[in-house]
C-alpha cells in the first residue's frame, strides 16, 4: 500500500508518537492536504527532526518522486527548451526589425516636415517680394 492510501493511519501513528495533542486533528488534516500527502509527511519529518524512515514507505516514495526522469523524457524536455529559445530569439529579431522600421518612418516623416517648412519659407519669401514690388 502506498503512503497516500495509508495517509490517515500514518498521521495518527506519527502524531501519537511525537505530538499526541494533534491526533484529534488528523481527520481535518487529511481533508485539507488531500493530494499532498507525501509532501506533508516530508515536512512533518523535517519539522520534528525525524528521519524519513520514521514513516514506513515515505523514504521510497520520496526517492521515486525525486528520481531522475527516464532518458526519453530528458530529451523531450531539452528539445522543447531549444524550441522555446529559438522562438524567443526570433521574437527579439522581429522586435529589432520593427524598431528599425519605426526609426526609418520617423526619419522620413521628419524629412517631409522639414521639406514642407522649407516650401512654406520659399512661398512666404515670394509673397514678400511681390508685396515689395
């Protein structure tokens, strides 16, 4: 039987030995930490400074939980990380290109504005010359 299936009994036994006043709270704790049984037992062992072997089966469950993933899973993870890195590099390049385009557009707009100002000056000078005549 796994630690998760035996969780309530393991908690009762643990608290009976190391903190008897908590035994009456076991039912509530079981409800509250459903799905997190192994981690709670690990935390309790750490808090009460007990070896994981104090709870039968916990050490094996933790070893299994923290074991290195099979070689195939590692390759899948690495390839997905590579694709994420490639995508982010492409995004950076696109952002840089967009910024450069914006700069060119801004420069072009500034040049057009300057040309318009020059034309206005020429027109104004021509009008002034006509008025003088």
